[in-house]
C-alpha cells in the first residue's frame, strides 16, 4: 500500500500537504473545472488544489458582472469553472455590504 501511495507522484519537488491536517499522505483526485490537479487527503478526506487563488483578471471580470446584477448561474457559466458559485455569492454579499 505504501509503495502505491508513493508511486502516484512523479517525485519532482516536495509532496503536497493537506491544508487541514498537514498530512503528506494524499492522492491525486482528478482535475478541477479550472483545469488544476486536485488531491484528496487520506487522513481527513479533504479535497484540495495546490494553488486555489484566482488570477486578477478573472476576479475583476466576475466583480464587474456582480455589480451589473447578472444572475449567479450565468456568471458561473461564463467563467467556465474558474470561479465557484460559493465564491460569487460570498463576494456578492461583500460588495452589497459596502
């Protein structure tokens, strides 16, 4: 089992760590909608990507659509998975509170 876990990575660079429990026993778990490699922690079950941050252009475009009061499902479809529905609702609440 241990050999299988180690064999799932190319060995280049440091092994990814779970952001929740800091375990290095993680497996590849598919590709996100944004095209990034996803990992699943064997210890706590969390699924994560190594660099979840949005680029500034995607953020700016999404914020402009939110300010124009475009429906959330339309924003999700236009952004094609680069921004989650959860992020959009959170940012929408923050912009309306300002």
